[in-house]
């Protein structure tokens, strides 16, 4: 997963969700090398939603008149 992450442009914003894993990101089935989540799927998805709203708000303030 780190290798795929490293393919993102250096200018990309990244949000680390401590305790989350790939499976809970979108309620996937088991993912090889996923690791064990230490937070609930609901908490992880709430953090993803909050980061998405923050990004959208910032983007809109910069690029939408």
C-alpha cells in the first residue's frame, strides 16, 4: 500500500486516518495485507467524510467565484 501511495504527486494532499484500514474505507470484503483496524468503520468513514468536506470547501473557496 505504501508503494501505491508513493505514486501520488508530491503536491497531493494526504490524510492519515490512524487506526483505519483499506477494508473499512468503503466497506470492502477482506483485503490482503490490510492490517487490523483499531477504530470502527463508522469512525473511519466519518473522518473520510470530514476530510472530503474540508477539501471541497477549500477547493470551492479557491476556484469557484
